[in-house]
């Protein structure tokens, strides 16, 4: 079974492994509104289909997901419609919740840059396998923003508080080997071996006792998912404080003008 939209591809193979591919390769799969709105529906499809045992998330082309589509957001700012009631009441990255809460195993096949909200997307998967060409970026502070998509919760859980704060304070970009060293990813493989390695893992899990595997995930993720949703509320509040600041406006201008931002702390 194969389905496609302009920015999201979804494929299910005969072994019960589904592959969700972010499909904006010309933008390194930067997330736009269509992708954010489309992801929950695809995750729900995975949840309801008993033929699907494992979900792989990856990106088309050279990137996994380079973050939010800053250029697109800036271009559309003047035309942005009024928020719907759902957007107003839900947390900022509400569309991430179904992925973390999905009872079935998930693997992020990180083929290239995973930055900002793209890093959050990878962190929300159970396991991350990275290509040697992958890079991981906590770039929010460089935009005058706080990490979102649950990164303030997931990153410390996965790599420890001290290292997570170091990366988030500095807006660092690290390579795949460093990511493996600190426990952000489980394994690093050559680019041509990424999908075969991920498929081997996914197929093994798909052939396992799916009821027991789903119960294992519920036991581990159940409490985490509830705490995750609470953290999204705080991230939305904090991001709302950051958006009107001069530092954020300066960061967006600097990004579009391809220069270093000059932050004033205001």
C-alpha cells in the first residue's frame, strides 16, 4: 500500500513495516503547515491498522528535517489567517503528541540534517539510527526562541540534563558520531546502509509478538507521554513570550539575509 501527498509519503510493505517520508527535499524537508496538519492523520492510520507493526520515519533527499520552514513562515506572515479554535486551545506542537503516544514501535532513520523541530521529531521516535552524514542541531536559541516540539522534555531524558542544556544554550550542531557517543542515536552506519539497517531492525520487530511489544511500549512510554503533553503547554507559553522580542525578529531577519544575528537581550 502506497499513499502520497505533496509533502508526505506513506508506504506499507508486506512485512508490516510502514515508512513515513517527509517529502520536501528541495527544502531539506523543512516542516510547513501542510506537513504538521497531515502527520496526525497518518499516525492514526498506523495506530488503527493491525497490519502495521512498526513505523519508520525518514526524509527524502539529503535531509531528515531541517526544522520549521522559517522562510515560508516569514513570506506568509502577512497572509496568515486567524487561528482556529483548535489551534488556539491546543499546545504549540500538538501534532507531535500522536507520534509519541503511538503504541507501536517507531524508528527514525536520520539520513541528514535533523534540526530544530526536526530534531524533536526524531527524538519522539523510540529509536534513532543515523547515517554518517547526519547532523543534529539545537538551533532554537539562534532564532531567539526556546526549544519546542517537546525537546525540552525529550532531550534531557535521552542524553541527560547537563549535555542537553549545553546543546540548547549554545544552539550547537553535532555530527552523527558525537550523537552516538552521547546516546542521542543508537547506531551510526554508512549512508548506503541506513535503510537496510533500519529495515532489518523493523522487520525483526514486526515478526515478533506484537501484543507483548506494544505492552512494553505502553509500560515505558505511558507516563512519559503524559509529562510530554504538559511540557508542550509550557513550551507554547515560553514561545509566545519569545515571538514578540526584538531578538527573535532580528534572528529571522538575519536568517533571511544570511548573516549573523546581533542579539540585544530584549
